[in-house]
C-alpha cells in the first residue's frame, strides 16, 4: 500500500523520526530507543514512513538502517508555497486597508 506523504508528516512521532535520520542513517533499535512507546509502535511508524517513500531501509550485516529520502517532502513544500503566496497577497491587501484607515485618522478635524 502506497501512502501519501502528508499522512506521514501528520504524526509528531513520524516527524521526529524523520528529523532524527535526516542527516545520518540510524539503525531501527537506535531510533526506537529515543521514544517512550513500544518498539512495535516505532516499527509501525517506520513502516508508514517507508510506504510514503520518506525512508528506505538498508540492511548492513545484521542491522537494518533507516535512511531518509527527503526529496518526497518537496511535494509538501510545493503545496504549502501555494498557500503562502495566497496569504501573503491577502495580508498585503490588509496592510493597504489598515494604512488607509490610519491615514484617514490622521487627517485634521477627524475625531478619534
């Protein structure tokens, strides 16, 4: 089952796992030791991250390492950028309205 990258980042534990392995691959046990939940719960989070394509599992000897594939996060960045542009434009319009209101308040003979 291929999951959506947005589903992966929806959970704070999964976001923390991504952050942990963003710079260097870690073995699964090392990742699990950093959480106050069961190893099984951590494995489920890792499975979801793998299904979303944000993690690749690599076998090195007897250990399995989680390696981040952060390129998939570009989909989230692109989506967020659309809304950033929209809100920036709206806040720009609001700034103009507020500046106009402030200018009207400063006109002589205008009561506050």
